[in-house]
């Protein structure tokens, strides 16, 4: 099984490589710190399974997953994340991911997930299954409880403002705007600006 690892944190990549270094039948053929680097690796050599971080600068993990599904549908993709929000998991599966593994997982679970993915199955840890099923069945809904500042940021996103413009409008740094935007994503259980606006409109949070 030829595996490529993608995470913007070097320590995570090295940790994953170490965990897989003596695993029978597993060959780590490449490491990437960005989606663009991963796409170049997949385009230049055979890869069976990709371990892909959900949140990265530039192309997000979900953006990369969507691109891979179109460009290299034979490659199986396991999403890696610290976040267990059902919205992330659901969107990843909808886009064709072969599974979702939390970064808190141990070596045995990681190897199991890789094997399931390589054999054409879908791996989801038990702790993600129930909330995912509940969300897909419509039994849970995002609360929509945003802080006043998060509400301002979401409204400006809906008005078409980019992060730099939001920062200028609210007299904040761009880094602070990104922090508030991540808070909006988490509270609304979404993974993109477009989804945040759609959910915000549905919940009556923005005009």
C-alpha cells in the first residue's frame, strides 16, 4: 500500500511517518505540507491512500479532496482532523472520502483505517458514527448562538467582504478575523464561507 501524508505541520507528518515506518505492507511514498504539493505528488507517482489534514492554509483539505476525486478517483483519501463536528465528517463523506480519522487515534486504529480504505471500504470511528447519523437524520441542528463579534463577521461575509476588508471595517487584524470566522464555522457546524452564509440565512442570523 503506497501512502502519501499531507499536513501543514511538520511534527504531525513526521509523527505519522514514524507510526507507519515498520507497518507491514505500508510504504510512505511522499509527504506534502499543502494541497498543491499533494496534487503534484499524486500526479507524478502511484499513490493508493492519502492521509489528508482537513484544515490547511491555502487549499483546505476538503478542497483538495474534491480536486483529487475528480483528477485521481482511484486514490483513496482518509481525512485527518482534531475536529469531530458532524458537519466536517458529513461533507468529507459526501465529497468521496474513504474515511475520517481523529488525530487522537493510536497506531492500531490508523492502520485499520488505512486497510479499510485500501480495500475500498469507508472507515469512521465509533465516536463519530452516532452524531453523524443523527445529523443526517435531521435530529440535530446547529444552535446558531454566535457572539456579537462573530455575528458581525458573518454579516460582512454575507455582504461579500473578504477577510482584509472585514479587518478594516471592524478595526481588527486579519488573524483575529480568521479566529472569529473559525468560531462561526464551529458554531454553525459548517466548513466554508458559503455554507456559513446559507446556514446563517436559514437561521435568521443575517439579512
